[in-house]
């Protein structure tokens, strides 16, 4: 089979089409020049809270209320309720993470004990000389596997219910406080 060989390298040289610089477009006489810096902000771009209204010269009767809003007690209560609800959510998530860590550690332990039991059974099966011994090894493996399954499921069920209680407790407590506040306001 013949090889195609190497290609000859191409020579890199100057381009045959020279590039000429394009002059910038001229702005028409009626349009303003572009702004070079953004240090000057027009008054219309300022936020409403930054505009100062003179004390004696309000433009409308409600202008003083817009310029100087007074925080009310209901705003503080709403803010406190929001903070308390967020704190309850954080506590719930912390309990959930902790509980899931314990649950995953238990699952890993069950898996490792199952692998260990299977390895012991396999080594015991290699030492079997009669059919009666093989049946005995398999029966012992089945018995231990069933006991591990029942014990592990009971432990996982207990951990799952404990996880549900610990994760929901902060949220339910906060919800109860909210209902008590709502009942006080209603009566």
C-alpha cells in the first residue's frame, strides 16, 4: 500500500487586498455628542427617595407623606413574622439535613453488613463437601438475611419518622404562632 506523502507547506505572505482604515461617521449637526463619562446623572433619573422637597413648598397635599413615610407597627410585625418564618425554615432544613445524614449512614451500614454476609457465605460454600452442608449454609444465609432485613427496616422506619417529626416541628410551631397572632387581631 502506498502512502500519499506529505503535502508541501504553503507560503504565508502579505495579503493582496490591503485594508484601508474607515473614517468614523460624522454626527449630524442637530444631535448631541456622546457622553464620555457617566458622572452626571440627570435629575429625572434619580430615585424618588433621593428627591428632596422643600418644607414650605410642597406641590400637592400628599407630597409630604410620600417624601417622609413613617414606619408603622404593622410593618414591624410583618417583618418580624417574615424573619421568624425564615428562621423556622432554616431550622427545618438543618434538621432535615442532619436526619438524612443519619439515614444514609444507616443504609450504608446495612449494605456493608449484607456484603459481608454474602462474602462469608461464599467462603463457606467453597468449603462444602456434601449436599447437606450446602443446604445448611444456604439456610443460615437466608435466616441471617431475613433477620437483617426485618431489623434494618424497623430501624429505617424509626429514623424516618423521627426525621419527619424533627423537620416539621419548627414549621408547625411557626404556623401555630401565626394562627395565634391572627386570632388576636380578629378578636
